[in-house]
């Protein structure tokens, strides 16, 4: 499903660590025991070890990054057994709006990024609803509408979470990449109003239970150099 490496354009390489700033949404989900979402788009060796019933769907609008601004839609469907003998959360599917992000994300952290087109409409004229649409070659991949609730944003400090709990892992091109992002920002409660996915191009979450949605009003994040196991 990944866009082949030999078709990717040449872009400036920006090695980790990266510093990023932006805004976005996080939706916490509960999956059924046999949900195909837990294995969709995962490498077969990892899919066999799928565990956990909680998932995270994230939309991120990076206003600043080491490879320039870009949009991102990603899914973390659970935890998996990796080469270091531990279980880690892992990104199964991730779409971004620039080739710079695709190439550097794969090289730095083994993140399986593909490029897609994003159309984002932020709340205006008294509305609190954001709409995010993602497509590729004219085919809609995802369409989400999320509304921020009328509560004041609260500060959060992701770096206070123990590193072992925020470590992500990816299996890519035969290697294992381990990395633990650190972040801080302001979050506001929200509500998912609607969503739609093309299950051939992005895991279809229609059967997932939405536990919570939060709007990230502003954040600063650091993506460190990954530990790489061959």
C-alpha cells in the first residue's frame, strides 16, 4: 500500500531531532476484540502480535517543522511485540501533505508515511466545528467533522509521562525504530460529529467506540533521534 520508495521525489534531508509547533485533534477509541482495524496496514509479523483494545486517531496541523509546514492524519491502533522484546504503540497508517515529510519521516523514524491532499476548514463565524478532508488522486480517503466544546483550554505536559509509556516503534525496511516524542500544549474538550473513511485506503473506524475527543489549541513537540535495531 505504501507509495514505492523509487517513486518518491528527491527532497532535502532533515535528520532528527526535530522541533515542531502547531495544532490538531486527538480522538481516543475503543476497538472490539476482533476488529480488523488492529491489523490493517500493519506488517504481517507485527499484525500477528496485535494487543490492546484502545486506539488513537490524530489530525495534526504542523505550522512549523524542520521540513516546513504540513498536515497529517494518523492512526495508532494498539500495541505490538517488537525486536527489543517489549510491546510498543505503533502507527499503522499515516497520511501527510508534503513529500518532504514523507521522505524524512521514513528515513528518520521508519514512519510509513504516504502523501495525500488535505482540505481543512477551521471553525469560523461563530461555529466551533472543524472539517478535515483527505484525498488522493481525487479519491476521498477520510472526512471528519469535530467540534470544540465551550470550555477553556487547559495546559498539558506530555514530557511528564514516563518515556516507556510514550515510546513508539515502527518496523520499516527490515529495521525497528524506537522513539519517544515529548510535547507540551493546550487542550480543549471536543466532540466527534461525523467521520467517513475509504477502508481500502485508510482503516475504517465506523465500528469503533469513541471515548473522547480533544482539540489541541497549541503545542510544541520534539521528535528525537530514533534508536534503530537491525
